[in-house]
């Protein structure tokens, strides 16, 4: 193996890292290999991964079934364009996703990233109304605390006060970013908005958990209310399940846990278990019917180069196989109970304002802000990889994480909350 000093030192002069001010960013830790829920550092240390590589590695690292599927597909055909050609992995995956998602989400459009999957959903919503009624509806409603991606259209439906996208105000389309309809007044305000502005095409939400906004959780009733209000106003409902999909909430999809079916659903992240990029946008039969026409102008004109990537689709199919016997979902429900129990002591700490657990997600929100980069280093020194969001320290581990590794993660969070923010840094 190459000396990490060679590639790391040289590469740090050229690589542009995500979400980072490169001038002041502490040097990242170099990873030599992964296994299960462990990150093995180039300097010989081991970390228990509490976030699963931005929530993708639900099966743990180096899961043999996924690696075997990748090797087999790589040997046969890693990629072929879907324009005028077809291959089994993509067609088979589309069929299976249509079968396991709620309701009649029967058409699947593949992309390479979650942000683009949301962009496609927005394009579908706008064009749906042009194709069906010849009207222009280009506005979207999304919610405070929400995050849907970093591309231009998706930034416009993120919470504008979350900080990541404020530099682009003026360049983004103006959307309605409002409070979740949880109280009577909030429901009435949203109902009025949807009935008044006839330019609104769709309402978009991260169902049950707003991930990047700090793992904020809301009740299924919010989604039931949205479904009712959208139907009443004749607008579409989009679920961004890029984080919540594939078992994260304790059901295969948050929509199923809530008993609500959207018109459009976006999937990504865990779809390949973190092996390779892939995302998907699913549309209901009603929505797709607006595009299925003799009129060429009614077609969805979008086509990522790697749409339906054969290698990625083969891995995703292998990942769905792992869910087939129901044991993974049972594991998530057990994980929910374990996280709830382990983090219960945090509720009695003066430094903690809230403890939230749903499925394989746990969040401990602290009362006071703290230096994020110093906190991330502190967790590494504790033998864990945990990346707080704002004042929230969260976990989204692999579903099969061992009890010992889970205990190390939860123990680190309790210690962090108890240590005192002034001692971090």
C-alpha cells in the first residue's frame, strides 16, 4: 500500500473537499480500509462509524453480497447507455422498486445522485400541469428545516436560513418555505396558500425526518394533512425519501410507516448500500400518464449520462435481496429500542434539550452551540466517527452494527453531552 504521506500530502494541495473552508479546515483522517461498522485509519487506529458515510452504508461496509454483485456485473457489463439500449439490472430494479413502494408509484427514472433525483421530480411536477392542462405552475412549497440538495433548483426548496445556500440568494427561484403543518394555525395557513396561488405545482417534504436540518422529526399526521391539502388544492405531493428510504425509519419507506402515498418519490443514498452512486425518481400512474402520449413535446426530456448504471443497479438489486426475508426491518426496530434505551440518560442532562429516536436514527440536541470541527475531532479521539449537525449530535449507523460498537457510539455521545461544551476545543 502506498505511503499515506505521499498521496495525502500531495493530494491535499489539489483536492477540493465538500462543505469545507479549505483554508481553515483541520486535516481529515486518512482511511486505509473499511469493514462492517469499522473505519481503519492509515495510522493504525480504528473508528466505529456512526453515520454510515452520509447515511448510505445501511448494510455495513464490504458486505459480501453487494461486493459479489458488483464483481459479477463488472465482469459482464459495467455500463451501457439506456438511450436505445436495454439491460437487465436497470429493468429488473425498476420493476422491483415499483413493486415495493407504496401505492401505484409505477414508473422509475434513474439518476446518479439524490439532488438530481429531486431536480427530476421538480421537472416532472412542472411539466405534468403543462401536459395535462396547458397551464404554467412553477412554484413549490417546502418546509423550514428541510434540505433537498445542493444543485440550483434543489437549493431553492431548502430552508434558506440553514446557512449552506445563503450565498445564492437572488440566483435561485423564489419558493414558499413554510412551517410544517402541525398546529391548527399552520394547517390553515398552508391551506390558504395552496388554494390562493395557482402557480404552485407541488409540495415537497422529507417524510418523518428532516435529515440535514438536524434530524428533526414530525408525526405521520403531518403527512396525512399534506396529502389531504394537496388533493384538495389539486397540487402534487413529493416525498424526498433519499435519507428515509430503505428501512431507515423502521419500515421500508417512511411513506409506508405513515400510511401516505405521494405522487412522486425520490430515492437514493442507501439504495446501493454505499457501494456506488445511484438515485431514482418514482412517479404514480396518474402522473406518468401525462407524459405517455403521441405528442413528442409531452416526453420528459432528461437523460443523465449514467442513468440506470448497470453496475449500480446490479448492486441495488443485491441490496433488495437482503431485505427479502424481513430480518433487516426487524433489526431496525430492535435498533430503535436499543438507541432509545441507551440514550435515555441524556434526557436528564441540563446540557440537553431533546432526545429523538426513530428507526435507525437517534439525535441528541444540545442547548448551547459548540465548535463543530473541534467536536468532530473529539469524537475521533474517542474512537468514533460522528459528525454533529448544528447543535445536534446524531447517529445513523449500519443496521447490523454490533451491540458493542453501538454502545461505544452512544457512550461517546453521553460523555460528550456530560463533558460540557466549554471543555471541547
